[in-house]
């Protein structure tokens, strides 16, 4: 068994543990401080800086505070673009209030990464019943704002891990147990988009849509790849940066200046990667940080990252001091 295979099974075991119902639907407990500096902004005002919500100033850059606690481990996290925050444990898609209170939205068997569509639906990746790499039972679900879950794609991806909306209006879905990223149309048609990136996980597009950044998880060293995108196709794969050994990269986010934020899962850190590929640790002291998203909507800081813990109990807010990049939806 190779190291990467062993690591895969460690996280697979963690996922299996998380799939045990843990009576986690109760009050999330610990509340964060009020966001009283928050002001409403006009989402359509892309150019008018004054119309954008202000950064909170209660935490210094790199400081963190628990938004929610008492969770049974969460992985996916996304804002819906309409003011709500969602997070996914292995067995439940939840809404998380600005006070850290959780509300069950829809149950799953093995939910992983999530992302929001333009209409406020939440796309949920699901490993399916089997974690085997050759059993194509992974599912991409689409959950309506009312909580109605419909399978958008099943039977193509073995272990659907993370979804990202493409600039051309489809979904890319990574499979971290295989070197595969799939494209899923809104009609559910699935095609293999690239098989050139080992253990792809978190993904984010550059603002111009010409580059897809992909974090790799189990294949060491811990790298971030840059995929050149031409006419909606993967036109070339390059190594963008190589983080510290053992980072075991998971989710990614991007700020408005194009810096990347990578969840170094096993190290318990969020690492910031500059445009030239150099990197620094923004924050540590987390338990297996999994996915991360910049705040959107009233009660959330637009200049903080909200971070799930795969094998921990918290959702953190980490102050960054700059806004997130606009996401494709
Ligand atoms: Ca599976």
C-alpha cells in the first residue's frame, strides 16, 4: 500500500465515521460576535466599491473565531448568493445562521463538497454507497431552496468530491480517489473533462475564467495545479505551486486580488498562495480544515473565510481583510 493509498483510506475511514448518524440536528451552540459593522451592498454594483459591504474589523488578519460548534464534522460549505450559508456533514445538508445555529435541509448518504447555483439551489457531491475507485455510484445532487433533492448525475463519477460552476455554464466535479474531473451539464450529461491531475479536490476559476486552479489531496507532494481553459476544454495542465509536504490539500477559495486560499487538511492550516506561487500560512490550529468560502450576505463578513472541519466540530470564521472573488454560479 503506497503512502497516498494509505492516506486515502485514512480519510475514507474518517468519512465513514462521519456517516454514522450522530444526532447532530440540535442547536449548534457557540455564537459569534455580532457583525455590527456590516452594511448592505448592491450585488449588481461590480465597479462601485462604495456599494460593496464593508470588511468587518473585529478580528485581525489571520485571527479566527468559531461560528458554530458541536457539529459532527463538516466538509462542504457555500453561500447561496442570496444571504444564506450552507454546510454539509456526511449525512446532512444544513443551513447555518449568522449566530451559528444549524437547520437540517436534506439528508444524504455520504455528502462531500457543495456549491450554489444562480437560482439558490445547492449542488451536493455524494460518494455514493461505495468508496471503491471502480464503482461508478457517485452522485451530483441538486437541492432546491425548498430542500427538494434531485440527482443531476449518477452512474458516471465514482466518488464525487467537489463541484464548481464553469464560466460557460456547466459544472466540473472532481474525484479525489481517481485522476478525474468530470463535466456535468445542467441537463445531467456527464463527460470526462480531464484525467491529467492526480487526486483532484478543491477547484476555483480565475476571475477571467481562463485558468482553473485545482488542489490535489492524496498524491504527494501536495500541489496546486493550473489548468488552461480554451473554449471550455482543458488545454493544458501545469503545476502552479507545491506546498509543504503532508499538507494534503483539500478545499480552495480565491480573493478579489487573485490570491488562493488552500485548506491544508492534515496540517490544520489555511495557506495563502500569491499569484507568483509563493505561499504563507494564514492561520493554523484547526482540526482537518476541509472547505472554505468567503462570507456573503447580512450577518457574514465579506472579508472572512468560513471554514469547515472534516473531523472536527467547528465551523470557523477566519479574518482575511480582503473580499472574496466573485464566484461563477
Ligand atoms: Ca462511490
